[in-house]
């Protein structure tokens, strides 16, 4: 008899956690009876073929009590065996609606590094419930340590299950043609940085640093792909730096793989991460990678041994650079030390063919460590 499984998340717009939920639903739907609860089911970038229920009251206000009641009622009606939630708010709702189900919460980010977006009341409540859930699935070792050290969660209830990389799917998608209007961007050396245009991703530091890259190679191109409220700031920064011919700020697209595959370098300049899907996907596309040595899973992916270097660190599978200072500068401000290091790391890969080829060769091998088969087995073992 199949187990009844409930997944809980806010929506299915593009994002790391949302993609993981979609992947789990699609890959586990034949083994389990899966229901997916969303707070908002109207706008989706993913459409898993499972039973989807919208509970719009899953919000942190008085309506949330109605949401908890509806969620608990649904668990009872469907005789849910295991409930798995993603993201801090929905982890709280999952526990508070517990019926007879096994409650698993999935922590996708280094919460202590971005706790400014949560209220003190919400964090206090989270700290209480995290001690009582049945299991905590952390996306990286760094994230797990954050839960243990800063939220006092039970070490025996914490495990790590990383994101997986669907290599076969990516191989099929990455060879598709890029639209004609964008093909000219890839005629020269292209650096790509996909991700939401949000504070966490810190792309403005990369834009400013790219002025120095263009001084080295005036035909180098930088592509940002995403959506978010900082887009206009980025566009004005590019204009003020006179880099309109070198930096292209594109809209979100469902198939990013051809763009990554046809780029020379991938860079992730985040201030914190959980376990960045896009970094794994870049490795699977055999593109040399640069990432910040910030809280989260990037360094676990690129470096075989822990390193707290304050300069460029040549890891086994890619380059680590120090995170920037989070100050939102204008075009006229001098580059910071960390911004100069961003440029130096990019130029290093553009100049050093042996280093470039080493990372290109090792990237795919590293991606196989996060294969779909390995990671799905880990999920099945706890469900």
C-alpha cells in the first residue's frame, strides 16, 4: 500500500526550494500518493502532475489560524503519513497542524545570515517548534550547523540531504538553440550569473567589478538572468558605468541551460546560500565556476577541505572568493577590495588556459556526486 505524502510550500515560482519540491513531486509520484499544498497556486513556473490544494490562509497573521485548521483537516482527511514542508513559515505551519503524521521540515537556507527578513516573534516561534519536529532535513552541512548552533535543534534529529542534479534532463536541455536575439552575446567571452535580482544575490558588486574585467578585455560580456525588484538599479548602474555593450540584464527564462552551457564562466556572488541548485547545474554543463565563500553550501560543492581564505582560493572543483560588504554603491564609488577580487578571479580564468581546462574537466565529475538517483534514495529512506 502506497504511503500518503504531503508537501507544503508557498508557491511554485522560480526558486531553489520551489524547484526541489517540483522535482520531488515528479520523481516520487509513482511510489507515493502525493498531495502538494500551496499558499498561492495561481502563478507557477512549475506544474507537477500531482494533487494540488491551495490554502491561501497560510500567512503569518490572524488568518494563519484558519490556515492551520485547514491544513490539519486536510492531513486527517487524506490520512497523511508524512508531511514535508519547505521554508521557515511553512515549517512552522507544518508542525502546528500536526495530526498523526510524521512531520519533516526542510531547511533550505542559512537562516542566521538573513534573519533580518524575519520578525523576532517569528524566529522565536521557529526556535520553539524546531526542537519538536520529527526530523530536520538540511540542504548542506553549513545549514545544519546553523540549526544546531543558533536554533538549539536536536543534533540527533538533523540530517543533510543536498539538492540533486538531473544530469540526463540538463544534457537534453542545454543543447537547445538560444533565441537569435541573444546569440550575438555569446560571440565573445561570456560570464553568466543567473539568479533573482534580490539583495541576497549581491549582483551589483559583480556589475561594478566587471568594469575592471572590461579594462582587461573590452569584448567580454556579462549576462544576468532573473527577475526582481533590483532590476532597475542594475540597469542604471550599467548605464552609469558605460557598460551597455558589455553587460546584459535579461528576464527570467524557464530553460537557462543553453545560456550556461554556451558561457565561458559561471559566477555566483551571493551573501549566503543553502545549497545553490544553479551552481550544481553549471558544473553539470562543464562550465568553470566562481562562487563566494559565504555561509551555505557553495564551498561544500567547490572545495574538498574547509577554507576561510580572505583572497582567491583555488578549490578542487572551482574558485572561491570572499563575499562583498553588502553596501549598495553607485557607479562613481571606488571598487572595494572584494570587488577587485571578483574581477581578478574572472581575469585569472580568462588568462590561464590550464586552470580553465582543469575546472572544465572536473566540473562534470563533481556534478555526478549530486545525481538524482543518489539524492532521491536519501529522501525515500526517511519518508
